[in-house]
C-alpha cells in the first residue's frame, strides 16, 4: 500500500492523529499520558513545533499543530518513535505500537481552525468516555476555558482570539448542534489529506505554497529583519544593541529587552531557533527555545507591562 501523501512547508497547520495497531490501547495509565505530553513539550523546543490543541484518548490521539520550519515528519518521528520505545519498555513488549506512521491533514487555518479545535476537544464526549468535557484531564480544553493553567508550550491565544471570552469559546465547543463546517469531511470513507477551500487546494496542486505562518497572514506586511527588530527594541528600551546580543548573567532579570527581542525574532521575524541562537550568542537552539517559551508564558497576562511593551514594539515593526 502506498504511503499517505505528506505536504510540508514552512508555517503549515495540521491535524495529526494516530491509533494503536488493532485499535489496542496506547495509553495504559496516567504516567504514559504525562510522558506523551512531555514529548510535545520537547518538540516545541527542539523542532520549534507549535501545539495549538490536543486530546489523548485510550487508543488514539489528536493534535492540532503548526510547523514554522516545515518539519512535520521530524516532529512526528520523534514523538511516535520515543513514545513507542517508552511503551514497549514499560510493558515488556516489542514491535509496532501504532497502526501506521500517522495521519496528517493539512488545514487552511484561517477558515477551519476554530471548528477543528472544537472537533478535537469534543472527542471524549463523542466517544462516550466523558459526559462533561471540562472534567476530561487529557486534552487542552480545560486550559482553553481557564479551568487549568495552560502549559508554556501550548498556544491558546490564536483560537481564543476569535471569541469574546473563554466562556464564549466554551459555549461554541459544548453546543450540541452538529459541527456542520467539518463533520462531512471526517465522515468520508477516504480521508482527504487537505481540509481547505478549493482556492487553497488549487495552489497546492500548482506547487505554490500558501502563506499559513500566522492566521490572517494575508493581511500582514513583509516580515521585519533582524536589524529592524533590534533597532526597534533598543530604541524602545533605550539600550545599545550590544546589550541585546551579548549574554550577560543577571541582565535579563532587570530588563526584558534581550528576551523580548528573541521572542520577536521568532514571532514577527519568523526566524528559526538555530538562527536566533547564533544571533544572540547562545550555545544551542534549546536555550533560545526556553527563553522564548518563558516570554510567551509571561505574555499570557495581558495586563502585564511586558505585554504592553510587546504590543507597542510590534506596532512599530508593522509601520
């Protein structure tokens, strides 16, 4: 049998899913689920993966993720491979755990992302394993509705940004009406590798890469350069650029300028972690990823001074 089609490009969004071989359980206990979530955290740093939603069921999982570096195959090889090793070590078994590599549906995020998140978060309800979605611990839904704090590697602001409040998102997910936007797509006998409008599919067929780096990206201007970002941050904080580029212990505690500059290089400049690490004199991309992840966590507090600083600098970069 031919392997399923894989479409990879920088900034692509995917719905990834996989089942246990023969529909057997892939998560036997909470320790296994926690290990799987640690793998998601690991790929968010090591491969710059953005995890936007997840749901871990007894014999399968669902992920909604974005790949700024166009490296889905590497991400999923890491997750599935290491989890299979963990599972076999814990159970004393050997061989294949999953039914296949994985299924990956390329998604036109601007059009379908909210409905896809609803589909993923409703899995425990549709499967009959939980009557109250907010009680299900092993999905990103409790974090979305504010019941639990989101882990640093989970992106929630893009989807929640389409709703007036977390309660509005909760009503959207828990509404019993059929998810008519994408339900027909997932009940089809042969799952298509692309969930998108005909225009999006046409671009893929012609070999053209749709811009999917950031939702609604068609309205964005060209990405700012490293020099532009450094200029903006140094002017805003009234510090020399050498302060931003030179690692100095303790300096970041007093001023967030260096850390925020790294975050903006990824968020606005769409630079890879390796390039950011080189520019800022770090030993590895993991250090850059950890710094950016910490900034992202702090930015969740929209009343913070850092959030205001970031918003003002981003406005300057957009001019």
